[in-house]
């Protein structure tokens, strides 16, 4: 559901969804390694990458081999962090599958801390 704070068209300009398989988790560092499919909105091919995750994501809920869907948040500088992460039942992106219920979308801590 689009909100006044973040209509769907605004979300599309800075939130990018993809799917992948968990290949590594570093809870202490707040990072997850994914073997992800293409992310057409970013012109990314399928590849293996490590991503920083937002503070609101509990990595202890995931394990190697899990199929997941993720949402990346566009930032001015540096790597795009994952701000939404949930289990997925397949390789096709389901729009807003991981979006939280409620009026506001989570915004990442991009301070690098």
C-alpha cells in the first residue's frame, strides 16, 4: 500500500528488489552473502555478493541455503544496503514481499556504523 510518506513510484526510484540463496552470514558484522539472481533495475547480472543489512534485520532468522527476497536501498555513496529481507518460495521477485506492514518503510542507517 502506498502512503503519503512513500508512494509506490517514489519507492521504485530508490528501492530495488531481488532474490537469492544465502551463502554466508556474519551476524557480528551485520552482513549476509547471497548468490543472487539478476537485478534488472540496477542492470546487475546474477552474482555472488556480500551485503550490509539494516539494523532492523535479524540475521539469526536465516541460515545457509535459505531462499530469500531482499530489498536494496539506494544511497549517495558506497554499497547499497539490504533494508528488507524475508524468506522466498522461489526465484521470482514478488513486489513488496518483504515490506513491513504499517505506514512507513524502514530507512537504513547509512552512517557506516
